[in-house]
């Protein structure tokens, strides 16, 4: 595989591990991926709940938790560590500032357009800024805004297609529409970025995400203009993934028909594995009485059938009576728990054999 360059960072295996919250990708998984030559990514979502022992204040616990996860990752690897932050989070700014101050190598921001992201950089900042988009138009808007307002262009761009797990940047009727397939989005966005690259003489590599599962998938999408890939689902069923064994087992036991689109309280469609909790929501049996954390800007407690962060924490711990697992379309393909090293060996083998 060709080395992926993001600014002065050289990623020998062009694989960025997706940032999976709540608590699925923390320092354990991120460090293991970084040690294999990819980019390990810590999800900043929900850290305030995972680190309640450090502070009863959700915002403060989130900041301390992120510092702790970055520190733990650094102890386990000399590789490249990134942080994923959702624009929709109410503590978005805190998580961005903390990531930059703690010198995360890469900051990946999605679930909304991070139009002011460069404003948080200091003169001595080393963090590379990578927005997630789902269209060429979004990529153009970010490039124009960043360049016009901050004289800065993205260090790379992630395009997340409709086969991804978790919250999707598409309307429900677009998810199965061929026009929005990742294979169509990649050439469109690569072409859009090319105009900025040529005009300002700065490379902006495109990272493809959503439905990438094998080395052959990597080969095929790179032929269409991607310089690397982001993968989440395939790393869930690894020893090093930070989720519980029951969470991992939900992937292994899932059939293709169990993976479906749900309506999330945050106002976006999401892809998840069917659970008893989701069945109860469909029957109208769930209703939160209050919003304890105010973690997502777009979540309306008056209309929400459940609290998203409580459901995801329950799933993290393997409790599917009170939660559910987000997953990409290929989650059902997992048959066993492997090591991250084995996944990388498999990806490289599949890539080579597809030549």
C-alpha cells in the first residue's frame, strides 16, 4: 500500500481507524492501530460519563477524560494518534481545545460542518485538521471558509459514505440512492479538492470511509481517487477494542438483516444492530423523563424516545435491554475476535491478492 501523507505525518499503512463512541475506541484500540502503522483514533464522545470518578461535572470530566486517554495512548505507542470530535456535541469547543493543547497528531471533526476549526490553533500547534464531509459541496464550503477566514486549508478530508455505522450525514431517502454511493462521492470530492490543491499548491488527501472492510475494498476505492481509508467496523471485533465482550459478540452474532437504519434522538438517521431496546423503542415504550447531560446540541428531550448517551453507554457494557450497538453495513461479516495485528496482516494480504 502507498504511504499516506497528512502534512508532515507519514502513515505507512493508509488506514485511519474510525472514532467510535461512546467508549468503543479509546486509548487501547487507538494505540494498537497506531503500532501497526495506521492512525489510531480516540472518540471524545461521552467521556464525561466514562470518567465520572474524576468529576461530577460532565464537561470537566470530559476534558480530564480526554487528557487521560491521550496520555494512555502515548504510553503504549510512538505511532500517530488522532481524536474524533462531533460538531454536534455541546462540549465541541472544549474537546477541540483539549485535543490541540495535548498535541494530538490529528483532529477529525464531523457530524456537522466544523467551519471555525482553524481558529483554535495556536502558533506552536502541531495538530492536523481533518473535517468529515458527505458531499463535494460540503468539501468546497469548508475549503473556502477556512482559506478565506483563516488562510488555512484542511490537512486532509474524510468522506463518509452512507454505508457507515453510527450517525449518517444523509437523509433517510438518500442512504440507498446510488447517487450518494461512496464510489460516486470519492471522484466528485477528489475533483473538488484538486482545484484547491492546484490553486494553493497544497496537497489535501481524501480519506474514504463507510463500508470499507477488506484490503480489496481499499484497493478499489483508492483507484477512484482516495489516498487512504477510514475503517471502524472491522476493528470492533478485536482484542484491543475498548468495548465489552458482549458488545463485540453482538457483531459476531448479527445477521445482515439485523443491521438497520434507526432514527436517532440527535435528529440524524443512524445504522445500528437490532436489539431488544430498539424493538421497545419501535413499540413506543421508551421515554426519558429528563436530559441529564445535555451532550448533543440537536437533541430534543421533549420529542426524544430515549437518551442517546445512556443507550450507548449501556451497549458499551453489553446491556442490550437498555442500549444498542452502532455498526457499519459489514458488521455481520465478523466471525471471531482477532488481534489488531491480525486485521492489518489480513488487510495487507487482501490488498496484495486483489492486484
